[in-house]
């Protein structure tokens, strides 16, 4: 049986060539295995960016978001949001959230040049945005397209496309479906310093995550970044 090897060039005092050869897996079709491996390591990540209350809700019982952003702005927080945006070239959304998000950011980009959110708004408006819907075939908005097919198949296809990573903003039901199907790779949860008592959650079942980073901000926000455990 043939063995497929991957060579990783690293400093190794015991080797005069500074090369460590690691046997990966027995394989018959080496070419197809290498191709699949390269696809895996080059696959785009799906990143969730979402606000959350102290008691774990992402929206009020009827989807209310009036509790978000009522604690003042923080430039360091805005800088992080910009970094996340710059790492992605596509935003995916659930149908119910698309109109609200698109209209909000287009209004900021078109009418509020003095807003601290203006740089973010410009980026969001220019980015490719994909709304997932079972019924609608089109939604108004700049650079907005609609997908109607199977969610898992469509998202996996997007991940396999060339380009930067993919960002998901919501809403709660759509994000819950992504989580349930293990499609999200990185979680960026912005914990607001408020408990709202009841509302919509994105985690329906037990989910083990690994904390990657935690940052606190002057306005009371805490950003927790997780990857799958």
C-alpha cells in the first residue's frame, strides 16, 4: 500500500535539511486526496457577527432591536467591526432581516456622512449581499441577490468559491439554522450591558465552543470570539 506524505519545512535541530516528513494517510488516489485537502485548507470561513444581551437574547420577543447601541460609541469597537468587514467580501442574511439591514446601512451611507458609522456603511453597501428566502426571488437593495435553494448546499458552495471570508448578520431564525447545521466557523458575539428578560435566541441545543479572544470596551460592551470546540 502506498503512503501519502506531506512535507512541512520547519526548523528541526535533529535534521540537517530542516524538513520534517509527516505521513498523513494511506491513499490510492493521491491526486484527488491532495486536491480535496487543498480545498479544505483554502475554504472560506463563515463568520457570525451578532449583538447579544447579558441574558443571551439577540432580539426581543417580536424581533425588537431597540436595546442595541444605546450605550454610546467606542472607536475601538468600530475599528474591530471594520477589521471583520475587511476580512470578508460577502454578507449572508435571512430574508426577514435583509430589508431592515439594507435600508438602514444605505440610509447611513447616502445621507449621514458625519456619522461614526459612515465608513462601515459604505463598506456594507458595496459588498455582495445574499438573502436566503424560500419564496421571494428578488429583494430591493444595492448588491443584493437572493438564493432559494437548500441552505446547507448553498452555503457550502459559497465557502468553496474563491475570495475572502463570509459574514452573517442575522436574523435569529436564520442564524439558528446555520448553527444547527454546523455551518458557522467563527462566532463574534457583542455582549451588550443589558438584560432584556425575554426574546429570541440563536442556540437551540447544547453547543461547545472554544474561546478565541475576549475584549472589553469603554462603553460596557464585551466582544467574545469563539471557534468550534
